[in-house]
């Protein structure tokens, strides 16, 4: 196998933090999607399942509020 020097990409600390946050978000979204899939396959709700529905509602509400904030733009004070 031919070895080569690794490609170095210039990144600031903020870039690294952004990547870490995106990876963490993808992991939590994946876990949430897995629970949603289990609910879809077995629609018999239990007490634990209602927690998933509450998490979905909170996530949906937070996405809506962030979209509204972005659409409003920076406030001029």
C-alpha cells in the first residue's frame, strides 16, 4: 500500500466546535428516528412512548422558533 501525507485542512476552533455540534445532533436525531420507527412498527403506546412524543413536539417547536427568528433577521435597537 502506498502511504501519503494526510491532507491538512485549516480549521479554527469555531469550525471544530461546529462539526462536533453537528455530529452530536445527528446522533440524537438518529436515536429519535429509531424510537419513531419502533413506534410505527408497534403502535401500542406505553408510558415511555409518550416521552418520545413529547420530545418530538419540543424539537418541532424549537425548530419552528429558530426558523421564525432567522426569518425576522437581526433586530435594530
